[in-house]
């Protein structure tokens, strides 16, 4: 009698494990199929990322891109922004500047299809691709690179915004103008930090 009870319990265990294994296999097949829904079991979209060939994330910005050198803008590139992006905006600033955050570069209405900025972007208010440059805290249009006083190393934040609209701003707009205009329109943001000090 005891042997029959043991055999019956073993049979139930085998059947239960079979059902669980089958359910797990079905879930795996569903997740890897082309009809998997978005959400927790769907594929995760690629992150929106900003990089430069001039320096690594968190690394030192070469002298070429500072006031100690030719002071040209570094090449930047980014991954595909989210669907619905209508334009891109970039702000570079230094939160370690004495007294206040110092703005080095403001550029907006970059085309949604753009994936990079070349080294040495010009100083024009409106560029050939119809993107527009704002006025930095040096009082100039376009890029002016790191130029900190002697002392601790400063951090420079390059912040790229994917927007669901174009900004109705003229060339020469300030960082504050751009931040007010993009409020409520940001659908993704990417950030790159470089460092420089004397």
C-alpha cells in the first residue's frame, strides 16, 4: 500500500514539473517571437547616448578644444533619438565656474535626422542645416571652450535634448531662452561630461 502511495506522489510531481516546463517554454517562445508586445517582456529600446571621438565620457578635454588652444568645438555624435523627435538642442555649460553656471555653447533646431556635429562648427547664427546657435556667456555666438581660472579641475556638461517640436527662437537666444522654450517638449535627454583644468 505504501509503495502505491509513493508511486502516485511521484507521478503527480513529474506531471506538475512537465506542465511548468511547458509553460516556461511557451513564455520564452512568446518573448522571442516577432509578435511580442511592448512592455516588461518586450525588447528594451536602445538608450539615447551622446559621445565624442575627442575625449571619453568623464575624461579630459584636449587643449585643442579650449582657450589654451585653437578653441574649436569637439566632434559629437549620438544614437537614434526616440520616435516623434522633431528637433534637437544642445547646451554645454560649466557648473564649477566661480559664482554661477557658465554657458559655453547653445545650439538648437538641429534636424531630427542629424546624428552628429563635426569638429569645428562655425560661429554663424544659422548653420547650413538651418540649426541655430545661441549666445554664450562670453557674449559670443557658437562655441567657446573651457577656460577656467587656475585651480581645481572643472566639469563640462554637454546636454543633448530630443524635442517633439522646433523652437520658435532667433539666433542669439540664451540658454535661459532655450530652456524656457523646450519646457514640456523634451522626450529624451543624453549627457556627456568632460573635464579640464589648469
